[in-house]
């Protein structure tokens, strides 16, 4: 009696490999609710600096949302947005065929909402400083942000967590600078 062969890695893979890389379009954005969320309701389609445009969208939307929701409700929105965004980023990255595409800006949206949620109230100048600091930490990826960016790569839940994780670390660094500035 011969032993039963063990399955190979390819046989136990849960999701099929991603398609060939695609460029996002309005058609892609509207093809699936996950795309619409992950691409920041369209802000990720910007041909110039989609991360910055996504962060600007986050800022404007926060200024509107804070009039409709309490501080606790905004915190719940960020928590729920993280869970839904984790799924949306996984689906959109897989369908784009790129592990961490620049057009996925939901990570910037959530991270900047988190900064504003924890740092408010502050005036327009303080918000602009928070915006500039976050964009610096997110784009330049110094120290801990670079480390976080390298930790979770690939597709699926792990890769989608990585998309969000480095932006949350950039948000933490931004909040740390703001806290040191205030005290």
C-alpha cells in the first residue's frame, strides 16, 4: 500500500490567481461595490496623486460627517469602515491584479478620518498641518511606516490588511507629532 501524497501549495490555494494587471476606470469603479469603496468613491481614479486626492476627499467628507454624527458614532464608522474596507481592498486588488495599487485610497480615507477623530477639535491650520504630516508619512514612508509597508504583502486578507496597516502606522506617526506639538 503506497502512502497518500500530500497536497501541494497550489492545490490548497483558496482563491484563483489574480487577473493580469488592469488600469482602473469608471466602469471598474461601478462594476462592484468593493471597487467603489476601495477606490474612495471615485477619488482613487485621479490620474495625479490619487493618495493625496483620496486624503482630500477624506478631509472634506469628515467636515460634513461631523455635523451628522456624534464622536462615538464617528468612531464606530471608522471601525466598521476598517472591516468593510479590508474586504473591499482585497476584492479590488485581486480584480485589478495588483497587490497594492495606488488607486486604492480607502486606506488613506480611514487613516485620515482616524487622525481627525482623535485630534479634533482643531482649526483649519491644524487640520492642514495634520494633512501635510500624514501625506509626508504615507508617501515618504520613513522608519516605522516603511517597516509596516513591508510586513503584509500579496493578495487576499493578508495583503488587504497590509494595504490598511501602513496607513494606520502613518496616522499614528502623524498623531504622535501632533501630540508633541500640542504639549
